[in-house]
C-alpha cells in the first residue's frame, strides 16, 4: 500500500488541475450543478461542487442540458428535461453509472452501468473507475479520461 501513495498523490495532483465545468454545443458537465440565474463565468466553486437541485426541478441552464452528479439517486440515472443526474450512490450500492454523450444532435446519451453487489466496495475497472472519479472530482473533454493522464492512472487498481 505504501508504494501506491506516490501514485495517488500524482493522480490527485492531475485531477486537481482539471476544470470544474466543461461546456459543449448542447450540454454543460459539472460535478454538482449550476445556478441558472448566474452567468457561467461567475459561478462559484462552492456551487459547482456542492449544489443540490430542488426535488422535481427539471431545468437545465438556458438551452444547455446539465449533466451532473453529487445528489445521489440509487435508482438512477435520473433523466429530466433539462438535466441528467448520474450519481447512483455507487460507493454504497455498488451500482456505478457512466454517461456517454456523443450524439451530435444533443438529444440523447447512453449509459453504462456496473451492477456491483450492494455493500461490497467497488472493484475499480478502468472505464468505470475513471467515469466515477471524473464525475466526482472534475470534468473532462470527450478525448479525456481513458487516454489522458499519467500512465498509472490508466491501470486497473
């Protein structure tokens, strides 16, 4: 375990330099959420990392669909008109969901789920691990998590 500490520090340093929000033509990707009444360049780090939408709130951000996590929904993902919540409480349920949003029309996404056993710690597979880590700690552009970062970050743990 001690030999993993330098690798973990490197991975955390790499994650720390990632943007807190990514915007494409149709969507806004963020850890927790955004305040729809505040311009994107004025959103606080606290909002981006800790925001929780009110129950039943289905709005996005203007014309953009918001893809987020942070507000767990064990039966998710939660698909609403203006936002998608990917947080399926994976650390407790063992059910991990990763969203892939590559439809050029911006109208749909697909979801990959790791149906782990509830109560069992997640065994970090490469794709699922990075989907989870980035959803929890940062946002990446489409070419990102499985092709970027230090070599040890792409290894299975």
